C-alpha cells in the first residue's frame, strides 16, 4: 500500500463526514482542515530517489490517491489535470481513487479517458442507505473499468443487492467509525452486506470494527490499535471460491433456547402442519421424511453460494419445506441469523446433519 496526497484539506458533504479523521488530526495540531492546498507530494508519482528509481513502485502495492481530501473536490479542479497526466504516465502502477463525489466524475475526467483506464480503480463511498441509493446508480453508469464500494463509516443497515447484481462492482469494504465521538456500528449490518456480496460472487472485506461495536446485542468499546485486528480475526472477509469462511468460529444454539426464540417470532411461528401434511408423514414414515430432508439440505442449502439463495425453499409442497421456514433453515441468511452458521462456507456433513435434526425435531413436535 502506497499513499499519494497531491493536496490536503476537504469540505464535509454528507453524514459520513461528521467525524472526519482528517479534521480530527488537523485540529489536534491547530490546523484548519477545510483549507485546501497543494501538498509537497503533489508530484510524488514522478519523484525519484538518488539511484534515479521511482519512489512509487509496482512492488509497493496499490497507490491510494487523495487520502486526506477528495480527488474530485471542486476546489482542486485547477490541479487535477496534472494529476491525471502523472497517472497516465505511471501506467505501471495501480491507482485507487476513493470519493464521496462520484456525481462530479464526468466533469473531472481527462479527454482521453474513454471507457476508463485499466490501471485506475474508482471507489465510491456510501455510509447509509440514502447515499447508497444516490451514489451507486451513478457509479454503475459511468465509463469506469474497475469499480469498488466502501461503506465506512457504516452508520446503518445498508441494502445494495440490486447494485451488486449488475456484476460491475468488483469489491465491497465495510467498517465502523473510529475516534472519541465514533458512532455505533452493528455487526448485523456487516453481515447483511456480506451475505449480499456472497450471493453475487463479489469479494468482501470487513476492514475494522470501529470504536463502538455492537454484536449479539452487546456494545463493545474497542481500542483503535486493535479495531482492524479484531475485524481480520473474525474471518468475515470473503473471497469467492477460496474457502475463506471455513475459519469462522461459531457456536450452534442450544435446541430448547432455539425453539423458544422461534416461538416468539411472528413469522416463524405461523407455520404449522396441515392435516394433509400429517397424513403424508404417516404414510411415508419418519425415515423417508428424513431422507427427503437430507436431500433438500444437500441440494438446496449446502453449497458455499447456493443457487437462488433466499428463494430456494418453496413455502408449501412438502412438510420439510414448512419445517425449514419454521426453523430458519430455509436459506443461508436465515441459517446464519438463527443458527449462527456463517454464510459463505460449504456445509460439512456435521452441519447438514444438525440442520436435518432440527427439521425432524420440529416435524415430530407438530405431528403430536
């Protein structure tokens, strides 16, 4: 990772800016972060060391541009073309530009941009649903080769499935907010975006917990030094097809507690066996029904990213389908919510047997 800040200072434009780390750091040294000025590193991509080698090298990793400002800030319009010239010249490097101003993109591109430059990735931030629904449609329509999304600081639950389904977004990053005035980040919000990424085969990174982090209803205050470490330790970053979710630790719920919790869900508790369902079970026998359940779980639920996940279990047509909805075993999202089995991992035989046991337990209770 390499950082190039051609200018410093920015202007706040959305809720994610409220506790901006640049403002916070500048304030600590008596500096006004709203004053935008060229930096001493303006020409860093072309600077060389004493050996006449470039200071920024491909071996150094991605070059993140404008981390103490915004590349598309209007105050910097007069300087940007020279930056594009340097980026064009250094096509041996990979540049990443993160912006809250994706709506200014077309006003700011160089004349030879075409459908985008292969060595430039544009990353739009979206900290809440409002900014997601405003910025991502714009991002998807722009002439860009490589697009990413970053939800940081993540301020609420965000639904972006419709944008991920376009196939144009290559990576999503989520993280909480740091600093003494940090706003809460809930792990459920992280999981929601992660599941959407898994369903659409998009790599996902859980970057940091933030300073105020809620998980399973409990709020934790996490020291800045370990916020990124804790996120990495969770194992919730995801790369399709790599088995990355296998390392996630989780604990299955105790059966009595699970059924008590399910009974208090208005949606789950509305499922019941009909007389026809009971007759079908009596005719086939529990051993046959169990084999049906094993087949449904193996074919529809066990893959890392099941086909049509979230819609693969009919609401009727077999007693096992009812049992799946009643027990939260109908899709990988519900399986994670109710049984803590992480999305994004192929179900092993033990996990599949556990699910079948839960389904059969519900069916026996309903059959009495």
